[in-house]
């Protein structure tokens, strides 16, 4: 399938956009982009080939086959959410096996996007380390994150919530003071 008008997501255009941000020659960047796409993004299903656009110049084989256009997959959107520290708006019911899990993550994201970001960041790190499938989000996979990274955070939240209102205010005041000094 050929796409005439959408050449923004080819390897060359991605390299040129990175070049614009990092002030490097895009030809130097291209080999890194090519390697990342071929060795990381495609194998981990972060992006997929959306189609191809024909080339007018270059090697005949490339002119015949065209160059690939890429788009983010759901894995890629989840990764983008974490890269942008929770600032990307997502509906987590599309990512979760159990709709209630997705709704819970949506509520956490609305109440405190930083906490949702922390949970999902730890989740993705655990998935990459243990070579787990990222999606769909399941209670079992999130439990792996709890075992490795979130137990202390949950214990802190539970201990704060188990105290009285005045003690909660004192603890929050103390934590804000620590934050302000760093």
C-alpha cells in the first residue's frame, strides 16, 4: 500500500527531526535512527510499518519497493506516555485486559498523573528487564511491578492514610519541605 502525502514518519524524516532538536547533521543521525528502528522499535512492537511511499531517486530496488512509513502501536503510545511523564492523555481501558483495571488507571491518572506515570514507568522497566509482554495490562503483570518497585510506595501511602488528619498534614508538610530543598 502506497501513501503519497504522508512522508513525515520515514526513517529520513525522523532523523531530520532529531537533527533539528539536537543540532547534528541528519546524515550522522540516520544510522542511529535506522538501528533503533530495526533493533528496538520494530522487535518490541513500539512502531509498525503503516505503508510505503514510492521514491523518485536512489537505488532502483528502493524506488521499486518504496520507503516505509511508521506509526506508533499501543506499546508505543504507552511508552510515549512514560517518556512525557504522564502528560499524554490516554484512555487506559484500551490497554487493559480487564476494563475495571483500565478505569482504575484512568481515575489514578485524573487524580494524580505523577502516580500513574510512576506505576507505568516501573511497569515498562520491569517488562523490558524480564522480557514480559507489555500489553494488555493485567493485574498479574502489574503485580510483578509491585513485587520489585512499588511495595515501599504503597506502604508509605497506606501508613499516611492510617493516621489522623493532623498527622497527615504534618507528614505532607515534611515531604514538601524535603522536595523544596532538592
